[in-house]
C-alpha cells in the first residue's frame, strides 16, 4: 500500500499515541493534556501533511522533531 494524503490518517493515531506518552512523561502531565497540546500544535499540522514525510520517522525521531519545533 502506498501512503498518500487520503490514507495518511490511518498512521497518525499510533504516531500521536507515542508522542503523547513521551510528552506526558517529560512534562509530568496526563496523556489527555499531552494529546490536546499535540493535536493543537503546528507540528501536528506538519505531521498530517503527507508531503513533509514526517510520518516516515519513528517515535524518538518524531519527538525530537517536535521538541525542535517549539
């Protein structure tokens, strides 16, 4: 299966779950609060854009990208 803008949404929940877990642990906040922060961020908009190819990155690399985007 080829990833494109129409099916990228299938990959995002697992990526966001990893990111939220790491963010919650780093900041000492709940997973729900971490999800709110992430989903409302400019980083999420970039992740949800297939052309950025951020979805290729694993959890640690994605989290590093998120931290650098702050």
